[in-house]
C-alpha cells in the first residue's frame, strides 16, 4: 500500500478488535453473558428466559 511504501515509520490506521459485548451490555445496565460454544447457549438462555425484564 502507498502509506507503508512511502512512509514506513508512520502508522496511518488502527488495528480494530471486537469489544467485550457482555461488558458493553452491563455498562448500559443490561444483563450480558459470554457464550463460547453452542452447547452453552441453550442453558444460559433458559436461565434468563423467566426474568420479567428480558426483552
């Protein structure tokens, strides 16, 4: 790319990573969980389903 070739010592972009969505939800007062496998999803959903404020 032009930037790397012409100005190798000047960073012109930022590496982006996914945010922690569970912490993001919690920051807004919502419940957030991290699910790392498909097998974890159903038990977590079923545990939260009876909550009155689940939307």
